[in-house]
């Protein structure tokens, strides 16, 4: 599956547009991680637990978006974007979305 942030892929042409696809996940912070993050905030530096949590959420939302695209018969998703939304204090949604398409190599029929 090709997933790109652009509207096209070099060497390919869009033969069918299947529509919007999306995948989301909602993650809540962990009290133990919050304590360590507060300490890290005082000392400065990367908050590794949060970095890991966001990376996992991003991958899960991409996986879900890809599954949505596959269910439509797509072999690519164009114009992939991410957005976040606060659901409640300590919990946030991460949403990946894009346009599911069928691509064909230039020159193929």
C-alpha cells in the first residue's frame, strides 16, 4: 500500500478515486507517566514515554486508515493528513485521513 502526503505519486496515475478513508485512536495518559513527565519538565529534555505513546497512536491510526482503504479496494492513499482533538482532560484522539485511490504505473493498461 502506497501512502503519501502528496496529491500524486511519480510514475503512477490515478485510475479510480474511491473516497475518504480514515483511522483513529483515542489515548489516555498514565498517572505514572505524568509524574515522570512533570519531573522531566523541571529538568528539561524529551519526555520519552509521551513520544512513544504518540508514535504508537500514529501507527495505529495509519493501520486503521490503511484497512479502511483496503476494504474499498484501494492500493494507495493520497494526501494523508493527521489531526488531533482533545476528548477530555488527559485523553486525546489522533485521526489519520486521506483519499483512497487505485493507482496504475504510467504506461500500463
